[in-house]
C-alpha cells in the first residue's frame, strides 16, 4: 500500500516504548505481505490488459483525435503497473528476507524500506494525477478544445517526484530516526509534511474529478442537442452510459483510496486512543484496495458500447491481406449493382462524414 504510516516504520526504533512496537507485536506480517502480493498481482494483470494494444477504430482521420483519451489510460496503466510491481517486490522481500520494522542497527532494511516506499508512493501519486488528467481531458474534449499531452506528462511525472522527495527527505534525513522525538512540535515538523504531501494531492483529485465529470456530462448533452437538434432514445442512452461510466470511475477511485484518508485522519487525531486492532484492520483494507485500483480501472475505463479487440501482431499480416481482398470484392460489387434505393442504402462517403460524431475515449460514439 501507499501510506505515510508504513513509511514511518522504516525509521530506526530506539525507543522501546513507542506505540509502533506494540502494533508490531500484534501484527501478522506474513499474512499482511501475502495479501499485498495477491492484490498487487491482480493489479498487474489489470494494468497489463490495459496496456495491450487494441485494434484501430474504423473511423476517418477527421475523428481520430477523439480517441486521445486512450493514451492517458495507457499511461495510467503504466504507472499502476510499476506501483503494483513495487508493492509485490517489497512484500515478497519482507516476507522472506527483510523485516517491516528495522531494528536499531539494521541499516540495510532501513534503506530498502525507504527506497521501496518511495518507489510505490511516487507511482501511485502518478496514477492519481493521470486520473485527474483523464477527467480534465474529457472536459476539454466535450468542450471541443484540444488536449495538452505535454502538460499532462510534465504534471504526472514531475509533481510526484517533488512531493515524494520533499516528504521522505524531511522524514529520513539525517539519521532515519523519526520516532525518538522529544516534543509534539518536532513530530509535526518531521512526520506531518509527508502526510500532507501525500494526502493533499489525494484529496484534491477526490474533489476535482466529480466536478469535472458533472461538467463534462453537461457539455455532452449540449453537444448532442446542437448536433442532432433532438433528444431521442439513442441520445439519452448515450448520455446515461457516459454518466454511468464517469460515476464508476469516481467510485473506483474513492473505494481504493478513501481508507487511506480515514487512516491518516484517525492516526493524527486519535493515535494514543485508537485501538490497535482498528489500525491493523485499516492496513489490511488498504493492502487490498490500493493495488486493486489497476484491476478495477481495467473494467471501468474500457469500451462500453463495443467489444474491444486486442491487436496481436503475429496475426496482423494475415488480417491485412484478407481485408484488402475483401475490400476489393466489396468495391467491385458496389460499383456494378445499382438501383433506385442504392443512394439510400449506400450513402456517399461525404454524406456519412456529415453525421455528428462524439467519442469518449473512442468507446462511446454517436
């Protein structure tokens, strides 16, 4: 999981009376690492499925820009894959070779814990920003505006690096001893910045995404009305489908990351009063929900109005030659068979291009 609480366990523990020691005495680390490995494996499977190439849509070049959301989804899946991989490797090593809580002179475990935590936190932060970028891009798309791919990449890869470095440097430098603090003010100055760097970004995306998706749905309704000058059952179904898809995207994000926010709030308000079992239960919930974000994303971000087909390169040459042959036959047949109904049954290409077309990630079209 990506949680600042676990990152504080990477510090040296010279204070034997610290509550973290009491938590570890009741914490079944083997069971926890097993849960992390299972959930991260499912997350990697979902991310790999999202990254695999799809067959190109049979649409004109004029409308190919509308499938730009697919690129964002791929980068979101890449970040999810690397984050889940970090969780899997860290849990596997913790289970077999290392200890979650390093002892006083165990510097190798401190370094491993700090680096693996930084890796996981960085890529999960990147997934949060890519989730936000997708919502922003949908708003721009339905407002008939161009996306900003370069800005998306700069924000998604640079900002997490700054926030992760800021939080963990203050936490670990100079001696990786964040538990033997003499006052509340020193604890706030040493530990709280990492919580803020993590959870402020998480909360911003939680607040911004629903607002952006509501505005995007309104833009879609306006676009449909302006394009078709009517609202038939087909248009209503399209809008309902897109609204449901946006709602489920938000739901997945909330399910996967709300436990982290609850954990952070409870620890900073009720740390000395919170039952140890409640803390451990929250950790198990996060161990399940955090890595499963990629698995759930593979469900909610996929095409909803057509069946997606993976593009297998080994079969492309055969399919291309077959399609060329079939297209030649179709053209020959269409050029030799005409009747009074032909203009209605086989409208000219320029007429078809005048039909309004709205695409959400190349998956929902009108």
